[in-house]
C-alpha cells in the first residue's frame, strides 16, 4: 500500500506536552463504524459503560527506564557534549543507543556521564562507557564500565525519562515525568518508551471496571524507540518493522481463552498489547504462551484473530501505529475519526487523549486496493 494513504494534517498545537489530570480525565473518542453515531465524544472514565460483564482488559505491564543520558565524549585532550537514548540491552554491560550528534563519535571513544560530565565522585555520580561500535542511522553500541544491577542503578541515577521526540524537542523532561510517563501498574523494567494508552488508568477506574465485571490481565512488551519512527518508504511492503521483546504467560493465555470461550471480548489496551496478542494467536484465535521478539507489521487487509476492541491514543501521520488502527477499524473510518478529533481539539500522541475502537464491519475488512496494486 502507498504510505501517503496514511497521511493527514495535524496542527502542532494539538500535540500534548503535558498529560491530563487526573489520568482518567482525558477525553476518549468512541469509534464504531456500525454504531449510531459512528463517532461519540466521551471521557476515559466512561470506559466501563462500553464494556460488558465477562469482558477482559489486556494491559502491557512493562516499566520505562530513564533511558535519556547526556555526557562528554573524551578523545585525548578533546571534549564534546553528546546525548544518547538507550534503545536495547545487548548483554550485562552493553546497550544499543541512539546518539546525538553521532558524527562526533568513533569506536574506542570514551564517554563520561555524570552531574557535570567531568567530575569524579561516588559511583552513582559518574558513569563511564566506551563506544564499542558505530552503526547506521545514528546508532552506536556502548560498553559500560559497570554491568548488571550496578549499571541499572547508575542509569536510574543519571538518566531522564525518554520523552518522545515531539515532546522532548519542545520541553525538557522534569521530575513529574518520572511518574506520569509511567503506568500505575508498571512492573517489569525494560521499555524505553511508555505504552501510552495505559497512562490513562487509575485505581478508581480499575475499581469501576471490576464492579462492572470486567477482568484485567497483563502481558509484557518492552516498547522500543522505533515506535515513534514514521514510515519513510513509499510502499508499506518495503518497510522494515522494529522488533520488541515480549511475553504472554501460560496463565494469561489460559485465562484469555476462557474469556473468549464464555462469550467475553478481549479488549487490548494499547497497540503494544494488541501486537503481542496477535503474535501469540493461532489461526483459530487461540492465544498461546509466547516469549521472544515480535516485529509484526499490521496494515489494512490483516485478519485480526485475538482482539475484539482496542483502546489507544492518537498517532503520528504515516506511522505504523496509524496503519494498525486503520487495519482494525477501517482506513476511511479512521480518517474520519482523526478529522473529527482535530476539529474537536483532541490532544494527540503520548500525553494526549484516547480512543476506543470497534472493529471494522466484515465487508470493509478486505485488503485495500489502490492504483499501484
């Protein structure tokens, strides 16, 4: 499919730089092409009204690490400021990272992270690394002097929350982001970006859902920075999807299959939960235990097997995530939904508002054809 089919105009002032307070006070656009009306404005706290007893929420319990680091490159007597966003752990002391500016770095360079990038103080005040490898696209591999839990502790002391580029480019991370760019149920550390649909949930909303008879279940997908990347190729068939590590436990798989067997619906909270469930699903929709990486790329024409409803935020133009929601609810439906959201002042992206999507009617779930097919 042509990538430009997934383009749309978005005023910059609709990009949310701060989250809604309280979390469940964000707006929620309900999108149901078979409904009347097809688009309805609500709030996240209204979610229980749209679910039925016996339905199951599936949430991603990954925990975001403070993966944004700044330091000084040391090459002989020369010094240069550099910034990094950690992308993926390679082993006990090595991380792949996106460097800015990468042109200042060469293999063998030393990098000192610290309060001033130069001082020698206690273990947590200074973190040193060697540039082990330089890769394409501004990526490097860093070999830290520390490893294991000591390295984790030092990264927590030195790092900032890795806000998405469309936020970080307009304001610096601050102390509030340590809490707000993290779900209230985050448990398993490893993500370098938040599963943002989950940022809307509160203990009060969970209590209301439980009273409604809706169960909740957790999977883990460690979200990578690739989630923010626009698709730069002209044809989606030539796009290479980033891989992320995930797990669906045997216990969760059994519970979700029982929900389906009893007539309940599986409601994915976020595209990360959906992508992992679809990766774990058999052709007949049975969810199997899963552990490993997934690079599933979902575009219109995909047949969903494991998910009945999707709660998600509003996504970037030409992104794999907008392609995914278009596959789920229908491309024309989502274009209309996003036009409504823009016209109604919905807040976009990671700290923005939410949508609750119903699947496209079967007649519109066939592969989309254009003049280049």
